[in-house]
C-alpha cells in the first residue's frame, strides 16, 4: 500500500478494513456533489445500497481496489477501480467507478494524486472507462484534461431514478 504525502495529507491504498472509512467519505462526497441536483430520496437510497460498508468490503474482497485521501486521519476523498460494468466496455478495459474529493479540497491536487494512483494500478489494461453525470462539468473537464474522450452515453440509476451520463475512455499504456 503506497503513500504519497502532501500538504493536505496522504493518499493510501485502502483495504477491506477501511470499508467504514470508504463508506463515510463516499456518502459525504456523493451528497455534497449531488444534493439539490438529484432527488433527495433517490440520493439516500443510492447511498444506502452502494456506499454501505459491507457492500464496499465485498467489492474489495472480490478484487476491486480503492484509495483514500486523508488529512489528520480524516478521509477527504477516495477512488474505486473495478472490473467494468459499462455496456461500452471491451475485453481489456477496467473501470474507474468512483473518484470524489470534498469540495474544500478541490484544487489542492488531491484528485490528481488519487487519479495517478488509479492510473498506476490500471496499467496493463487497454482502456480506463468511467461514467459521469452529463451536467457535471467540473468532473468532465478534469477527465478531458487527463486524456479522456466520450465513447457513449447511458442512463444511470440513482435510487430508482434514471439520470443521463456520458461514458468516457482513455487508452492506457500496456507496458
């Protein structure tokens, strides 16, 4: 588990023992990002299902990888890499399922350091894929700046309500 110290804390790979921390930061950042943009009941239902500690521990136990950004021992962001579930996925692809940082730490380089950890772990695959809400312009700008292009669209279920996503891909170094 690598650590990259910085002025805001550190980035470290998370294990199953970190499932509660991952659950906490995933709930907080998802709510912070989408409250007021997505139906509130749908947000809570989504968090209850997809951010629950046991659910995240199960993903990690089945081969997903996650990284935590922390400062003074408190989680401030995270990233989750897993086998692709996107329809646009091909053999050799891997999916960045989540990457979120508390807004207070936007612009600090934390997201970039999380993304760099993901890229290092994804090396050896053909492409890195992800889905992002179509009106999340800040995230889309970050991904485009980091070499992603749009390859598809999809409908994404958040707590039983459907929202529009763009599917982005970036070629990876196979060496």
